[in-house]
């Protein structure tokens, strides 16, 4: 894999995803609608007109199908993530708690033995450490929003334990799930435990980096810079075609004019007369200050991009590797009623967490199987058996998770507000097609409103609004 080009590696990763989805659709029956309905449910975070209720129901049918016993926890993790994003904390708790118990307690020693000797995907799916920690975090968040702070504390603690790999090659990353520390700190504040809350916020401030992380970021910046140049050319072409056609598109906006994050205005064009933000955090120190966190009454949890991908590598497909999710957005600036209120603070980078899971134990196991197969291939009378011996690793991964989880918090005037997100890429180039707006967010004077938002392409730009207006006019 080290000597393959980036294009070759990407083709292999995408091929793995495609094959996985085809197999998923062809061998699993998940109720009316079949594979199309399931595919829509799995992509609901990136759908412009999502039907969350049907998505949760489709994933629940897959979870309850007896044919999918080994994937019970997979569908449960997917359903929990979708329910949380949809704001349905009741379904999130129902999905998540059953899944949590299955991950913790279910055992099938026969399948574990088969997986140890051959194809690892035959065993009961329990997810990678970062996937289990996200399940626990989602359960904690659901309990928190329902006012069950003792349950929330338990699940946030479990999210930290799930992320703490036992492999020695990742020992320094055992306490690096910053998202869990942050929400555990807020929960301790609800439980009037100021000392533990302060410790949690201090731990949330600690950032761990991998030795190769700086090189990866530099490479991603260069790749994104090249892609951005091509996007600007295409945007210019689209604008020219839309404005010079026989029937020009009304309201179309020229997105080919490059803007940077620094060019974003202090106020949007339709900003309210008065700035509703009474206290904001300008940096990490201010954001994680216990007094600030105690005072805020609006917390926005921002899911950014798509989560890491697991794919198979090696001639025998005997190793599972991790690749970052493919998404453009990286920085998120938040506006309240059109007034710039601050930025999202990245408390979870799931690729970073997946890459620090620790692989020493599994690599030893996978290498031993590979070596045994090579020996068998060169042994008389058993070489034909070795040819049929499947030692594939397990490529299953929870595909509905975000790439990052950022959090914005502020003290704002009580009442109804509009929350707007403006996204920029890793080079801080503004991405106009990723504008997101949420209206009528009720913020109380006491306690807080917790809002979950996901970045999404082409949800709130002027071109789509103009198209919708034309469609509505044609129906009248």
C-alpha cells in the first residue's frame, strides 16, 4: 500500500465501499423498499429533504431482522446516530441502550473462533473503539437532553472508557476523547459537582497529535487547493450558462468569486437590529472556562462531514485500514440572528480517534493467519485447501457518523433565534454551498437549549431557493 498512488488508494477505498453496499443490499432484507430504502436511511444526514421517521424505522427493521443477527449492533449504532441527529431522543435511547447492552454482553464463541481462524467479518459486530465511544456519547447526550443527568454521567464516562484502547502502541491516546470530557463536565455542573466539572474541562483542553498528522494536513491542503481551483472554474461555467440561457435562471448567485474565511462579514445582510449574544468565547481557554460553561444557555452541536472509512488491504485482503472521510468543510463560523457569534470548537476528529485505536494485537493476529496460509500453500497435499482459505479482515464500519463534532456555546438573549452556519475548507476558503440556517430556535432564560446541526451541501443557497420559488409559483 505504501507504494500505491493516491488515486489507486482512493479507488480501492471507494471500491470497498461500493462492494460493501452492493452486498448489503443484495443479501439483507430489511422490510418494504429493500436496499433502496436502507441506502436512503444510511445517507439521511446528507439528504436535502430527509424523512427521519422512515429512516429510523428502516434501520430498526434491519436491526430486528433475525437474518441480521451478527449486524444487530451495526444497525443499532446507525439507528442511534440518525435518531440523535433527528432530535428524537426517545428513539435514540431505545435504539442505543439495546445496542449498548448487546455490545457489552452478547457473546458467540463459535463465531469468535471462526473469525480468529478465517474471515473476521463472520463474528458479531461490536464496532471499533471510536464507534463504541460515539454510541455511548449519543446515549449520554440523549439522557442529558431528557434531564436524566445521572444516566448522562454514566454514559459519558463509558464513552471515555470505550475510547481507551488496551493496545500499548496507542497508550498515550487512552484519555483523548475530548467530546466525552466536555459533556461530562457539563453534566457534573448539572449535578452541582464543580470540582469534577473543572477537571473534565481541563482534560477537554488537551489535544493529542500523531507524528504523521502534520504531513497529512499539509497534503490535504494541497489536494484541496487543486480541487478548489477546478470548482471555481465549474462555478463560473454554471453561472454563465444560467444567466445567458434563453430562459435565464432568476436569483442565481455567482459562486465563482473566491472568498476566504477572513472575508466573512460581522453581520449578514438580513441581520436583526440588535446583537442577541451576551457572552461568547473567542478561544479555547474562554470556551472551556467553567464559569462560561455555567452561564451559557445555547449549545450547538455541529456534525461536520463524513466519518472515517474502513477498507481491506493486502494481497489476501487480510488487513483492515482506516481512511479519512471525504468532505470539504473544516471550519464553521456561527451567526445568531445574522450577527457573528463565534466559531465551532472541534472536540472530536473521528479520523484521529480511529487512527489512535491501537492495532498491535490485531496486526499480530492477522499476520499470523497470513503466514500460516503462505506455509499451507507450499505444503504438499494441503495447498489446495489453502487456496480456499478466506482470511479476510472485517471491513464493516458505521457509515453514518460525522467526520468531526464541533461545539459552539454562548449566552444569548432568551427568545426565538436563527442559527446560521458558514463553512470554510481546510485552507480557510469559504464554501458558499454549505450555508446552513435553522430558524425558530427557542432559547430559555434558565437552563439551556441544545441544538444538533449537520453541515450539508446545497441546503440553503440562493440558487435552490430561487428554484423552489419558481416551482411554487408554477403550482399556483
